[in-house]
C-alpha cells in the first residue's frame, strides 16, 4: 500500500484519486453535521482538513464533532 504524503500523493508522486474523492465526500458530510448541530459550517472545513492530515476516517471525525 502506498504511503500518503502531503498533497494527496504517494511516495512516487502519483496523485491518490481515492483519497481526494474521500476528502470531498467527508467535507460535505461534516458541513451537514455542523448544520444539524447549529454550528458554523466554516469550522467544519478546518476540522476536516486537519483530520485528513492525520488520515482519520469520516466516522471518526463526525464522532469527535458530536462529543465537543
């Protein structure tokens, strides 16, 4: 399995399309959760970006949002 690096590329510099797709989907899900919780959606974008750097999955991010 290719190691993910900053910018969504693997060790050889190839773009990880699956990772980019997950990032797009995760952002939409986070905005929806933030809207349901009555919080600012722009906060979700920052949290999503930070979580993706740590390669957290969508469910983990949403659970963390619900606990805060």
